[in-house]
């Protein structure tokens, strides 16, 4: 009995298109649920003998299409084609923009004869908040507009937050807080110069009084305190 033409065409298409094997590739690093701390992570996966790689994809969302591929949309972070012999991929610095949050990654490939397209199920990893506050120092001087004496606290902030963080200056005379000031500061990837000012005279602090100052950088659920700085009021 002859098969209908439609059935023959369907069979031909099925033979031409590789089938998807969802469990033939396994994540090696990061493993599901892992925490990633490095700014340029390396993704590693396993393949069988003769199999080769074709794709690595990273997304903020776990949604997949009908074949199981992470969907490319506004949540997509990476969509790269590694070398066929590759079993790892290190994110270039120019592409790194993994801010604090949850992500999903997967690798894909083929069997040696192209009979099957190999696909790793999306694997979840988490990037925690990263904050750094370095090179902090204080400088005494005069306000260019008013001529009043002022203290400037300067440093460099780095982080991986989508939203701004805050810097809080706290000045104490002994254990008593005599001055506070809060300002917003960008804490995205890359070093950014930051500064915060306090003007003198301060009605609660006499000239020549020994005081201490600390700065607290807060964002993404993390807080960093600078070392205590001691100086006499000008």
C-alpha cells in the first residue's frame, strides 16, 4: 500500500531535521543553583565522544520555546556560538553585564552525524550583590562658592547593581553622632569616582575638635563600611 503524498513529505522532513535530545549535555560549571561571584564567569558543559558544541545561551528568565531553547527576548544576556570543539565559554569583559539577580544558562550541540541536536535543560545560577569602596580619603579645603571650610570624602565605588546605591557619612565626637549626610551613588559595573562633602563651621563642633568619620556604602542588601578616619575640625 502506498503512503499518501502528505505522509511521504512529512517523513522526509522528519528525516532531514535533527531531533532534540534534552539530556545529552550536562552542566559542569556553574552547577544548578550555584552562586557566581566572578565578573567574567566561565561556563563548562559535558559532551559525548564525537559530539560538538553549537550554542550557549544565558537569560534572566527560564522560559523556553517548543523545542526547549531559552527564549531570546528582553531577558536574554548571551547568545553565542562557541567553537565546535569547545566544552567551555568565558564571557568576554566587553559582554559582561550580569548584575545582581537570578539567571539561566544552557548549551547546545549536535551528534557527530547530525542525527540529533543536543540540548541541555536550562540551569539556574545566582549572582549576589557585589560592592567595593576603595581609596577613600578626606581632604580639607574651602567651599568655592561660600568660602567656608569643608571636608571632602572621596573614593571609588564599584558594584553590579541595576539601581543606585547610597553613601552615608557619619561623623562622631567620641561616641556622639554630630553630623550625618546621605547621597545617591551609581553602583553598576566599573569603577566610579564618588565624593561627599560636609561644611564647616558646624554649630555642634568647635574648631580643633577631634572627630571620627566613616562612610557606609549600601545597595542590593549589602553594606560596606570604610575604615574609621580621624581628624580635627578646621
